[in-house]
C-alpha cells in the first residue's frame, strides 16, 4: 500500500462505475454487471497493466503489491454499478411513487406500509428523475436525503459484515482446506506477485497466449465489421447466452444451452477437476428431472424472480446449499472457536498477525454490523420471524456463493433462489402480513438477483492481502472501503444527473427504470398481488423439496467422507438449477475434458504451461468488448450493440 497506489485506486474506482453506466444507459452498448469479477474493473485494469508495462521499462512502474491494491479497490467499486447496486437501489426506492396508479392500487396496498425514509416519498421528485426536469431547474435533494442516509448505512453494514466474515475464514479456507481461489490465481498471474511467470510482459511473448488472445479477438473484429457492412454474414459463434445454441432433448425437457464463453473457460481452467465434473453432471440431472416432472404433469407452482429455471429443483438445490454451508462451518469449528476465543479473551494460540484485521476487531465490527442490519429491517416494519428467516437465507446464499466461487472460479453464477423467495414461501402472506411483505420488497435494493452484494469479491481480498507487502497490509481494508464509497457516489451521482438533467431515467432503456416486470415495477407488482390474495400460506411442497435436497447433500458428504476418492463434489448439486449456469455448463464440460487429457498426456508440467492460452482468451475477450464499446461510442452512440452476457 502506497500513496500513489491509493490515489490511482480511487481514480480507478470512479472509472470502474462510470464507464459501464455511460456504456449501458447512454450509448446503449455492453453492460458490465454480469460477472462476479466484473468487466467494469477488468477492462480498465488491463489497460493499466499495459501502461505499467511501459513505465516499468523506464524504472518507475507500479510494483505487484501496488497493482493488487488498485485491483482490490476496483473489485469492490465495480459492485456499485448496474444491477449489483445502483440500478435496483434507485429503482426500488423511486418506483412506488412514480408508477403508482389507481389501477395497480399501490397507493392503498403498499405505500402506507413504507416508511418515508425508505423511499423517495415526494412524487414530483420521482417524476423529475424519470422524466427529467425543466431547463434551469435544480435537483430536489431534500427527498433523497433520508433514503441515502439510511440505505447508505445499510449497504455499508452489508459490506462490512461480509468483509469481516471472509477475514475470519481466510486462514480456514487458505491454509486448512487449501481452497484453490481460481479467480485470485489468474489475477496473481497477471500482476506478477511472488515472482509469477505470468506478468503481462512475459505473456505477450508467449505463442500460446497470442493464440488464445487472437482467436477470441478476431471473432469480435468480425462482429464489429458487420455493424458497418450488413452484407457481411453474421458469424453466430455461441459465446454467451445471447448467442447460445439451444439443444432440445425432448418434449417437456428444458433445452441444453451450448456456448463457449472465454471468461468461464479461462477461470474454470484453474478449478479442481472434481468440481467441474460435478457441475455439468448435476446440471444434466436437473434437466432430466425437470423434463420427467413435466412429462408426468408434476408441478409445484411458478418460479420467483431471479431464481432457478424450475422451482422444485431450486428449492432442492437450496436445501443442498444449507447443508453445504453448515458442513463448511462444522469443518471450521476448531478454527472459529480459536478465533472467537482470541477475540473475546485475547488469549489463544491462533496467530492473526497476517490478517487484514485483528480477529478482535473483525468480530466486533461483524457484531455491530449485524445489530444494525437487524435494527434496520425492524424499523422498516418486518416482524421478528420473517426477519430472522430472511437473514438466515441471506447468510446461506452469501457464504455459499462466496465459498463456491472461491472453490470453483465460476464468474457467472446466481444462487438457486433468493432469500426473499425463501422467506415468502415459508410464511406466505398470511404469516408475513402487509408490513413485513413490503419490508421484504425493500430488500431487493441490495439483493435483486441472487448474486449477492460484494461478498464474492470481498472473499478474494484477504487472499490478495497475503500476497502483498506485509508491512502496510492492514491499510487495505480502509482503502477497499474507500474505493467502494467513491464508486457508489460516482455512479449514483451520474445516474441522478442524467435522469434529472439529460434523458430522464425512464429513457435509459434498462429494466431498473423503464417499468419492466423484470425490474422494480415487477417487484412491487408481485408484492401487491400477494398482499391482495391474502390466503397464501406456507408452501409445504417447496419445503419438502428443500428437505430432499438437504438429505441428498448429507448423503454426498457421507460418501466423500467414507470414500475420499469419490469424484462427485456437492458443489454441483447446490447450483445445478441456476439459470445463469445454463449457458456456462458447456464451457465447463469442455474445460473438464481438456484438463483431463492434458493431465493424462503431459502431467502438471503441461497443464501449467498451457495456462497462458486461457489467460490469452480472457484478455482477447476483454479487448473485444472494450473495442466494441469504443466503436459504439463514436459511431453508434445511443444505438449501441450488446456484445457481452453470461
């Protein structure tokens, strides 16, 4: 940690949220809020690595530790843009007053249960944001003050709780269980930490790297050329879910999505083969199970927003995730016992000198954050039962996804269902009541589509911290939080400016603000309809599948305990029905086959030498997306093209 690294990190944090917001909302081009390691960070960070390559030749380049500091700050800042935070936060707190009509009855059913501090309660302020203000009018800041104050504290508490949790688990995950951290491994290769052979200067001289880089980039060149010359046939290469090929397995069966995504392939290459095998194996089983249910006419109801492609499989997978997280905590019980003993008594043999925070500090900050988060939802009107269930579901999904991504390297991933859906179907509106139901709707501000807010990125920060200069390592925590603050202020300020003074947010064309059922309006419409139904109780069919999934995962852990060489890992079962995973499974299968062949033919040496090919694919992909955005900005501004997806 140095002064120049901190300053550059703050600049990158602002840029990381600004460019994707401009690209998606104004230019109409590619987004950067799909991956847990966001393109919002990676594209400018790769540019920084290129600049640093030139500076290093002159003797004044950034050190690997400085590059990691900048990367860590940008990783968290990248979570502030798009559907990670700014889109749904601003959409959820403004939609009730703007979109309320006599027909949808929001003014009667939900708005009376919303505290004024939780939303933008002033309708003219919401109208100005969605439709823009008359020329010369100023932004009405007063109606925003209370929501920003309360939600700002809430988001800070969520981030801080997640940060402290992964710091407390760092030693368990890294040293006791030796989890692979595939995403961190790839980043460490690029920055050259600990004498890595994969620094950018070495990579660009590798033939394998150049093969991977140009193989992917040429596909983008071809696509961009078709924008200018429509006579050129479009090369429909299945690279993302936008272009994935659908393979029908039979009547009633969900289609198998085939795509070859460079980001998924590259990070999966650093993942254990048993994890890769389990992911594609259980996904195929999920497709078969859904198809069989469809053919026999078995149905437990519709899916909730941003959950699995089938509710039965989603609840089954969530039961597995509960056991997965519980088993991880049980495995870590000795470590956690020592951590809390050190925190509360200042005694104990465990050493926390290498951690980003002392265990005492981390534990007390975690407790303070949890108390505030509970207090917030209580003040928002949520009863104790739903509140505890919601935070339990949130904890399972946050810790589960963080652990899964640390172990699998899946950059495109959602949980099997949301904590909101978990709470809804355990209580129903009869058990929730309107105030709790509305408070539950407000939680979509930070947990809109089961990707989690920040913790999957935060899980990698302690791993990077260990690789940095130990003398000033603990300055990384305030630096990362400062980067997140700068990113949040930048993106929210820019969206408010564009909404009030330029376009009006309704004209951005994104689901967060255009009244789409896939955004804030859909959330409040669903909440209203469920409150009006009034008879919706506990869904025992879903709870039954939750139990089935939990029991099956227990069986998997038992088999792996008795037979350590058993090749199927429970991770695949916990995420088998994730909608986002559908377009990644083919890539994961190809990587599994490739790794298996490489290890059999050439062993670890060939496997390690081939890694640069996959790093080249990542850089080729990021360069292609960045080039497409640049072309859209210059020649197609406002009518851009979307090149990336999961």
